[in-house]
C-alpha cells in the first residue's frame, strides 16, 4: 500500500470518527420520526470506521492507526431537527469527499472497491438528508467533489 493510499485511508478514517461523533449530536436533536434513520446511519459509520481500521492494519502492514479525537468541531449550533439535518448533510458531504480521495489514490482493487462503496453510501445518505433539509435538488452530480 503506497503512502498516498495509506494517508487517504487515514483521512477517511478521521472523517468516519467525526461522523460517529456528529451523529451523537444529531441524535440528540432529531425528530422522533427520523430516529431510526439516525440509528442506521450511525451504525453504518461505525461499521465503515471498523472496516477501515481493518483495511489499514490488515496483512501485517504495520500502518499506525490514529485514534479518534476526544471531540470534533461542528459548523454551527445544533438545536432542533432542522439544524440536525443540516449537520447530517455536512457530515455526509465530508465523508464523501474523504472517500472520493481514497478512490483517486487507491493502488489496490480492495482499496478502490472499498472507496467506491463508501462514497456511494455517503452520497445516498447525503441525498436523504438534503431532501429532509428541503434542498433542491437533493442530489449532486459528482458526490465527494470538493
């Protein structure tokens, strides 16, 4: 695994750490009818986080895996379901950007496939939250494009 590929995976891992943190805040302020969605998205980010750690440390690569930060900065106050949905859009956009970078820097089929899957999942979640936030259109042509 090249240095650029490892760094892209580390950056994606950091985005997943931040997503898990942010979804805790989103859960505290979301509407009851969105609770199941929040739980599913939180679980998806945890699973992607764990899979990324496994990818980085697998095959005896000896890659150092950074731990999560104790806290992450969120862009603005989250006080109600609308601001929670806006934060979810930011979270999913940030993870899509990170996973797109993984796809671009992938040197192995496994990493490329993982990046494409993660990017696709983040784009789908982002579209759902953009729709919930009232954005039109709810999707973007090139998800993960910075």
